[in-house]
């Protein structure tokens, strides 16, 4: 597969391009609104073609688009890529809200292209192992999931811009949302509180609760105002599973750990280093080639946005919101 990348975003330069380089696929084009910037990144990563506009990239000789633009631009450029007949791997979150996400999914379906949301941690073998363990452990009683980091320095950072769908929940809190949904299912109700420590118009801190009608409860946290932490733990009637820091953004050169207890026995498992961005790209390309549905497809992206929308509504109204 020949990927074209819309934007020279850090996640593309530092993670996605090196990940694709470890596969049988290639990044053959990259675009920026600054042509010189695109050319510099292309030269640094041995990418054959660079373009000074996103429109030009959509006309390039490529098979698919990787879209790591700011959140508020994901929907527009995913749809425009679909209109060009290109399959799309879009960074999370897929859109600014659930209504927009549904529109993107329908648009891609009508265009006949594959759409996948880029939750790379879902393709790490540790994630599948967590699901396997939970299948053996009875009912979930409680869970907690966290992803926060210190975002300081640039007050113009797109992640602090409400017009570009910024905020800690949208940027990193979407990972705990996705993990809780993946392992516990869709919540029946949510509550939440947010805080804007920068007076910038987005949440720089969020605490939320997922409620399930069977009595299970899960807490999630995200922030831009404290040291980095990313972890989750799930308690069941027969034990617990804990994924320690870093739970989501695992460096490609580092092993990953998993701890659990079952029937009174505790254990730790260690996974050999893998590049989860490479695994993500391979899954996407395999789905396109075979015509199968990605694990993190458009419908999953919509469900994630439904939960995020409900958390924001609960925080704004200070009321419990049923989904």
C-alpha cells in the first residue's frame, strides 16, 4: 500500500512514518500547507513526493491517506479523501462530535472506501491478552483508566483551541474512553466534571464515571496539567487485570508489561517490543486488501464519540447523562 500523509504533524513524523517503514508498505507522499515544510519532512524521511497543499496530495499516485490533522479538521479531509477514492486511516478522534462522526462514516460508506480510526494501542498484542484474561474472570465490578500529560509552553497549541476540537478528553482522554468501552462495553450512563486551568475554552482536566446497569462502575481521567501517566486496571469477581504505565503509547523499543490476579494467583507477563504503529498500518492494509472491517472501524469511532459527547454534556450540566 502507498500511503499519502495529510500534514507534517509530530505523530506522523515520530511514529507513523517510522512504523510504516517496518512493514511491506510505503509512505510515498506527504503534504503541508507550507510546501517548504513538506519538502523538508519528505527529505528527512526518504518520502518521494511532497506537496504544498492537501488538495494536491489527494491527486497523487497513492492508495490511501493517513490523516493526523488537528481534531477539528479530521472530518472534512477524511471525506475529501474518500471523494478522491482513497481509503482513510484517520487519527483519533474521528470527528469533533458524534453527529459529525456519523456523517463521516456514511460518507465513506457511500464512497466505497475503507475507514479506520487510528487507536494504535488496540493492535498491541497486550490488548488482546487483556481481553482474553477478562473472558476467564467473571463479571467486571469496577475499573479505572487514565491518560494525562503536561502540555506547557505554546499557548497557541491546537490542543488548546476550541475551534479545532481541543481539550484533554479529545486528545488523550479518548484512550481511556476507548479502553473502558472495549473491555466493559458501552456505558448506560455517565457523569463528569471538567476544569479549564488555562482559560482557553477547552478542558485541561477531566474526571468521568461510566455506569452500567449491572452495577459496574468505571472512572476515567485525563489532563494537561500534571506529569504523564497512562494506565488502566479492571477488577472482576474472580480477580483483576492491570496495565501499567505506559498503557497506550508504548515506545517501539520497550517491552510492555501486564499484571493480573486470578483465583488467588498473581502473575506478570512481559511482551517483547513491537511497533504498534506498524501493526496498525498492517491491519489497515490487510482490511483494505481483503475487504474486511477494521477492528477500530467507523462504527466504533461513532460509539466512542457518543460516550465523549455524553461526558461533555454531563460536565456542562452537572447532571448524570444516560446514553
